[in-house]
């Protein structure tokens, strides 16, 4: 997992999950139950953090849209930065 905290509100929690994983899991929960990229990494520590941080979710989606594509592309769940950002945009429509 990441060794740094994102430098914005709640960033220490998002860094425990990973930005790409967070978007992937939220997309699975809210939009498409067939989307399973989030399962490609360990989830036992990520899901409890996700469940405790609902108050940050829409804010984090907006911050992820501003993130550097090269950094988002380093995820281990086989999603490209444009895919992650497109999913985030679709999720924001629900908030």
C-alpha cells in the first residue's frame, strides 16, 4: 500500500485504500455490480476504511479528477487513469 498520505482532507484514509481502488470499489457498490477490478488486491484492510469514511467520498472523487494521470496509472487493479477518472465523473452524478 501507499506509504504517504494524500495532502488533502481525509487523505490519510484514502492513502490506506488507494485512490484507484476507492473509485473501483465505489463504482462496484453504486453503479455496476459486475465491475470487479477492486478484487485484484487485498481488501481486508481497505473495506473497513471505506465503510468509515463515507463523509469524504464525494470530496475524494473531485480530488481524484485533479490527480496526475501518471500516478493513477501505477495502480495494481488494471485500470487506466482515463478509466478511473471517467468512473469518478459518473459517480459524482450520484452525489
